[in-house]
């Protein structure tokens, strides 16, 4: 493991008034405490990718568009990934699938895990995304997060009333994920 190993905590939702950035920041801040890794937020809303518009499959790495080349440089600059996203209709957001599909080699062999949230924890969305990550030949961690966020946890605008209180039960799991990422990066070299 190198001191400059960067972990992208990917904000995998672009919905207006989303709670995903707050959850991703909470995970990033907690994971960063005492870790030799550098956790950074990577917001798909800021990546601003169109729907997949490359004429050739990503595995060829013959990118026609500058936004794809920029996305390739961004993804390549990270050593590992934590994908944070809501479960939508037993799945994960289309923007996240789109961002993954733009590239192929850039994801390969990088450690990854997911932090899905929903009223029952997002287990179906997590399972689907983990399958996609394996298809990209990423090294998925043994553990991931399934964060339960109920209607009682949000206000009338569907914003979290108390982020830390809602996510507090998952603190130990986040610390354990940091340990797994450190090990995966050390063992992968």
C-alpha cells in the first residue's frame, strides 16, 4: 500500500434533493479517521456524463469523446471505490450503471464495495451492483453496507433529520470496510 492510495466514495445518485451526498460524506469522514488511505468524494452529478454515447465497446479503449477520456483519467486516478447509492425499485440508479459502462479496463482489479440504502437496507440493489462490479473484474470486498433508512428518519422534504443518529449503528462496519480496503490494496501489489 502506498501513502497516496486514493479511495473514491462515489455519490451514485443525481436525483434533486438527494440524501446521497450526506451519506457518502458521513462514510468518507468516518473511514478517513486514522486510515492511511485518502478517501475522497466523487459525485456522478459533477461527472456530468451523457447517456453512453461511445460508438465502440469500452474494452477497446478507443474513446471518441472528451468526456469519456476525462472520466477515464478520473477513474484511473483512484486505487479503490466505495459506491454509495439508494435502492430504486429493487435495483440501483441508472446513472451509476451508465458511469460504469463508459469504461472497462479502468475498473479492473481495483478493490470495491457498496453502501446501499433504503427502507429495508437496499439488499437487492447491492446484490445487483456487486454482480456488475464482478463482471468488470473488480475485487469486491467480503463486506458491504446495507443502510436502513425509514420514513421516521426523514422529514417532510425527505431529508434526513439526524444523519449521525440514523447511521450510527453502521460505524463499526465502516471501520471494518476501511480495514478490508487497506488489506486489499496491500495484497494486490
